[in-house]
C-alpha cells in the first residue's frame, strides 16, 4: 500500500533532523490513512532543499469486482483544487515582473466590460487578495458551466459586487481565477495552459503540472472520492456559498472528462506531490530552482507580502490572512501547524495543503483524494500538520526568502 523513493530520501541528520522525527511524520500519515477517509495520500517534504520524505500510500483509483485498484505512487497526478490559486497567481506576478501590468492597475483597464455594476475601481491586487467583491458564482450557474470559459467570464463581468472598495475580504473560491486568467490571456496573447508550461512547468522541469489532464494520461490520475457522512444543514448552505454547488456534486464533477479537459484557474491544476512541493521550494529559494531564476526575488517578496491584517473572512467565516495569492501562516497555530507565522501556501478542498516555511527551511507537497466533512478526520489531519511543524524545528539560520 506504500511506495517510497528510497534513493531520493536523504539522511535526516544531513538536514538537522532525526530518523525519529521523520518516522513521526510518516506515522501521522499512516494514522490519517487508517481513518478510511483518504483513499490516496502522497507527501513530499524537502528541508534545506533536500528531499526528506517522498512517499505515497493507498489507491489512486479504487477497484471493484471488474478491475483491481490503481496504486497511488509518487508519479500519480492529483487535483490541487484551490491550491491551484497560488500557482495561477504567480503567472500574474510574472506578467507584473515583465512590466506588462501592475498589481494596482484597475482590471477594467485590460477588461473594459469588467467595470459594469460599479467594479471599475477594482484592482489586480484586490482580486489576488480576495477583496474584489465577487466571491460567489452567479445565480443559476452549475458546475458544468465552469467548462464554458467565455460564458463564465461574461457572467462575472456583468455581476454586481457585494462590495466595490476593496476593503472587505471574502474568499473567492472559483470566481477570481477566471478573471485573473482572462486578464493574463488578454495581456500576454497566450492561453493559460501555455503560460503555465512556459513560465513555470518547463523551466522547472515539472512533468506533471498542468491545468486539467491530457486524455492519454487520465488512466493514471487520482480520482476524487466523497467519504464519510453526507453534509447536513446548515453546513450545506455554507458549502454552497463557498463552492457554488453541493460537496458531493463538486466531487463527482471533478472526475468528469469535462473537468479534466477544461481550464479552471482557481481549481483544476494537477500535479504530483513532488512537483507541487518543488513549486514551493522554488519560492523558498527566492525564485531560483536548479540553477534557473524562475522569478525575481522581489517578485516572490511581493507575492507573499501580507495584504493586510488577519480578518474574519466573510465567505469562510474564519480568521484568515492573505497575501496577493497565498494563505499565510499564523502564530500560535494556523493551517500549517504550530508557530508557522513565516509560512505561505494554499489549501485545496479542505485536505490538500502545499506550502513553504522559511523559518524551518521546508517545502511541502501534501496531496490526497478523499473529500470529506467527517469530524473523524480533524484530529489525524491536525496530527499530520503538527508533526511536520513540530519535527521540522525552526533553524537558527533559516533560509531567507527575501532580502
């Protein structure tokens, strides 16, 4: 049930860890797997730029009476869902780096029709930091409508914002990505898939990172599974406000050919845990990866700079602090574990979490296929995050992400 890249994993002592600390982290993954709520889990952990853990457990596709299950390996692409947002955000930051636009430019400068209903003053930075006021999918939209790019963009351009001054934070689960993607495409003249390939995937040598999955590779992808109890009221209303559809419906649609064939900037980048972790390792190294400068150091610095103090998000109804593209860590605890104030990354569909923590000099690609609201997952999930932050102690001379 477990695959491990023994050749890639370094001696823990070479990165200021112990074998007991590494074992503690992996045992926390095994405890999560034993809940039965995560059919497949893959983890790649780097410390000081070297791989400490590259392992997977479970099945990417569950078997039935007609066929056996497909084992999840370190080469299995998994949908990152909302963790896609950080990668899409960096495509926009690259265009800023190239001086094709500015973060404080108004979106309507490049997409004139976006100015409808009082959105003319909304900036690129507002959108990246979930302050654009269009957090919900327009009324009457269905998950399948997300496959029609032009229709979605037209609906969002015509939408009335819940606020237009950029001062209120409301998590944009799906909507913001389409406008960012349209912005990037109009400015660059290239398709978003090509931008991801040319700006990040190919320069970094990432084999799996793409919007959607090519048809010839879908037999190897991890499918998503709803596990545990069905959602209930008022949770159903909360989930619909965040996702635009029921929990179960979103999970089902994510396994469809339409979803895998589409470009959904905020929700359907696929990658292995290794490639997702490598993306954060690059950011941790101030934009450099394997001798190539993917982003300038100042671009990375701007991307992870807090957009403001921590707020109770109006969509999530939870305290969250964003930068222009990332969810930031907190003290004494946050989504990246204990005392992770320097961390930055993103969450995907509740359980996939990818991040970097400069204080610990770690990058993490933690991906999985179970989509669940079960309370039985809370303690094991917290155990994984706590074991990583607790076992990877802050370093006296940690890698500095920026000057």
